C-alpha cells in the first residue's frame, strides 16, 4: 500500500486487528513502521535525544525568565501537546528547582468534545505532576479568564506546529497578537514533523489518546473532526470502508494531517 493513498484495494488485517485489540488499554506507541527501512532504533533514539536537547535549552531560557507559577501549558489532549507535556515533565523532574513543583496546565472543555479526549486528559492528571485547570470557551477567552483569575500568568506553552493554521510565521518565543491577553507564546515543537512527534512517542513510550488508533490524525471536536480518509482500509471487491489505520502510519505527509478536519 502506498503511503498516504486512499484508493488502494489492499486490506491490512494485522494492523486493523491490533487497532481493535488496543482499544481496551491505555495506549503507548509501538509503531514498527517508524523503524522500517529508515533507521535502527538506536539511530532513531539518538535523533529524538538531539531534538530534546535543543528544546532543553529553550526550557532553560524560559525558566530563567519566568517562574514556574507564571507559566501555563495549553493542553488539549492531542498528540502534540501531549509530547510537550511529557517533555516539560521530564525537564521539571531533572531540575532541582522545579522537581517538586506542579506543571500548571489549562484544558479547555468543549460540549461537543470527544469523551475519549476527556478521559485521556483525566488520565494525564494522574500520570503527570500537573495542576489541571479546566475552563470553557475559546482559547482566547480561556486565556483572558486565566490572566484575571491568576494574574501572575505571563507565558503559555503551546503544542503548535508549523503546519497548523496561522502558524507558518511563528517563532519559538513570540508575544501574542494584539487583542489577546499579553502573554509570551512558547512553541517548543514548532518545526517538528509528524515523524518527529511519533518517534518521540515511540522512544519514550508516551501514552496518547485512543482516537489516534482509530484513524484520527488531527482532533478538534465531534462536529469538525472525522478519521483521516487517507488512512482508510478498503475492501477490495465492494469498495466499502472496513476500518482506519492508526495515525502513526501517516508519516512524511504532514500536509495531509488535517484531511480529517471538516
């Protein structure tokens, strides 16, 4: 099957079976595809460590400028912000000034949100040393309220990547636009690719939301998100969609990541 094709007549029974079996468990990534013909595990791990080392320098800079209580992570339960949360947690654990402090985390609730996201976010509250704040509304409204209720807030970590809408010209550290709460926006994985994200998840065995095992690659809410059509498993004789391959199979096609967004 050609990577990214939605017209193939082939069926991948082994991968479909794994997807169904794993739905009953807290997911961690074991995508052998990340290793196939690309590099050994050790080579991939070294690449992940190099990426992480560069971000540690960014984290050091941030926490030289700001105190922990002045920084919040915008966490939506998606794979990108999950990676940022995991990295922040590792950074806090290794820093003697931070290892006893909680990571302040903002989750914006959505009446049309997926229950799987809500469940995963609640699981993260137990997995990581975080203080979870839940607010309604848009990201702008939530940050405005955050700045009122917690006036010490000065910076926000985001899981934004260059391929996200309106992120093409962002910098790793950049002030919010006029009309937004005056915060420093911090984008650690801005220039990461899908492959970078999934390799990090694989190397560190990072738990992630089950929706990614069901063919979702970019998750909004129930009204604007569906499984990515480029991950369909199609029956060869009828053309019926039998299943969806997991998100980590959409590698090196970052331009197709949001194909499931309506």
